[in-house]
């Protein structure tokens, strides 16, 4: 998926690599913090113009986004020989204008659960971070002076 320098098992992803991964997935976990209490919600989302859009019903998630505004979204992928994890820190706001709603509707974002989720929320990133992990055997330790073998 990504080339690691000098066979390093961990690669810090650049912004383009992060967006490539986000565009290729549809699920993540939204984190909100209100009055010092963190909540985490599984969501499905779509990428639009380097922002993230999700649908939600009235309830805790929508109320907390309205109060907190700043959120985190974590998305990841795990395969047999590699994995990746991306964190998006950003500002969330409910879409309200007809232009905003039409833009969100054009994404064809469908809820996992067959319930009414008529509210759209857009996360505008303020900070991105990500890592790609290559699985493999543990490296052998080099024995130095003072060790049992050296």
C-alpha cells in the first residue's frame, strides 16, 4: 500500500496519503467531549472537498456536536499484513442551508441502519495525523557489552 523507508515498520503518513485512505473507507468513530465527558460514536461518512460528511438522527450525537463543535474522527483499516490509522481533528457543524443540504445529498450517503437520519454534519479538519503499520516478525536485539550474551 505504501513504501516504508529502510524497511521501517511504521510510516507517518502525509496529507495526501491520509486523504487517499479516508476516501477509500466509509466508517469511523466520532469523538465528542462535552463538560469533560468524552463520548464515542460509530459513524459512516463520505469525503467531500477534503471535509467529512455524515448523517445522524436527533439525539446525543447531534446535540453534542452542536455544543462541542470541535470533534475527533478516527478511521482505520486492518489487513493480514498491514494496518493504518488516521485521526482527524476538526470543527463540526450541522448543515442547514439548501445549498449545503443539496451538496450533502449529492454524496448518496446511506445510513447503515434503516432509520431516518435527516441531519447532515460536516467536519472541517484543522489537523490530520496518520500512520501506516507493516506487520512482521520482531527484530532481533543486538547484544551489547554488559548483556548476558555480550
